[in-house]
C-alpha cells in the first residue's frame, strides 16, 4: 500500500484536545454502529483516553476534519513502557483517510521504537471480527492475525450469592495502599508471557488506574492463599452504560493456579454486581492465553458476545 502524503482536498488535521471528547465519540459511535450494530464506547472512555498519563496528544494522536469541520478520522499510537511494542488504533470509514492515518501512526511507532533503543517495533491494531474493511487494510500492510479476544458476559437474574469459601483464601481490598503494592507485583507476575503484555513500574501502573474515571481503588481485590499473595482482580464501571460490571483484569500466580482462586474472584465480582442491581458482568479474554482462561469463564456461565482480533505487524 502506498503512503499518502496529503489528505483529500478540503480536509485538515490537528492534534485532538480533551475538549474534543464528544466530537470524537460521535465519529467512533458512527463507525462501531456501522460495523457491529451498536455504539461500543462511552464518553467516559474517550475522556480517559485523551488524558491518559504519558499520552502526548501533540505527537501520538491525530484528528482529521472534513470540509465542514466534521470529524472523519481519528488515530492514536501508544508506546508501552519503553518496550518495542506499540498499540495503534485507526478509526475512519473513508479508505483514503484511513490510509493516510496508518502512514502517520506507523511512522510514529517507528519513532517510539527508536527512542527506546530498538532496531524494530511490533505494532498491534485491534479489529472487530466483522470489520472486513479494516482487516483487509491491515493485511495489505503486512500485518498478520496475532490473537483473538472474546468479550464474555454473564447475566444476573435476582440475587447472586457470594462464592463458597475456599480454605485458606482471603480477599483484601485496594483501599489499603499496601494491598495495591502487592497487587501490582501479582499483576506483573501473573500476566508475564501473555500476548502484548509489558510490565509497568508501580508508579506507572498506579497512575494509569488512578486516572480512570471508571475506577476507584475499592474495585481492586487481592486474593491471599494460605497467607501468601495468589491473585487479583480489578472491577470497574467501564460497561455501566450496559448496566453491567466489568472485570478489567484478573490474574493468578502460577503456583496458586488450580486451587479455585480465579473462580472465587469471579464469583465475588458477580455477587457484587448483582447486589448493586446490575444486570450482568463483562470481561475480555485472550483465546491464546497460556492458561485455560476461556474454559474457566465458560464454566461459570459466561458466554462470548463479541470477537476482537489483534493484528500484529513488525516494522524495521
């Protein structure tokens, strides 16, 4: 695919600003509704994205406006803690604008890689399984399907009791700063080796969670088994627009797996969500997860409701 040096006539580009959140959200809603039939993003999501710690709007984001000033394209490039991995996201229904934006985000990804001292960079773009146009575009760029995430959901009808006790298992809440420190260590260790995971320092991890309007520290749960850290879960309001709770992350240390920790954390989240009057709980799972996570979620009654593939490219 040839790089595009200029936008179509009458179009302009500038960095987005935090006050553009509603403007960009309209573009994203129109795009996702056309592809999957519903608006898969919220104003809170967009506001959080535009004020994310370490995200440089001037260098890492582009907003394309049409002749009448309407938003017609949006893209971002997000480095990961100095690693050779960069997440990109391009949104536009116009093929010419999408191509122009891909040229920019991939050039920026190379810059991020060089700044981190890397000879090459790995770039990931999420693609809804039903988005044939975007899938064709990233394939033409040399990307290949890297993994698949399933959005899982369970519906709650009536009361959901708390999970049955597990011998030796205790849950501690993230309102305690000491619990946060330990949960961060469990997060880094339990996700090591998974697709796209790059460890973060405690300060970066804490700042990222603390900046989210959909999260507060009461939603962080640390599981201890026989007095030792075993697993954790973060519960957020990301899907409050669907009247559902969301388990943003759930991880269990290798030495504690197979002892009911993950299932207990899930049951705890289901109980809390149902007690709050929510109609369901949602999470995402990597189908290529080295642990049998997909089977675990299905075993507790969750079902897949949306498929998102991650396409990966390697740039020199």
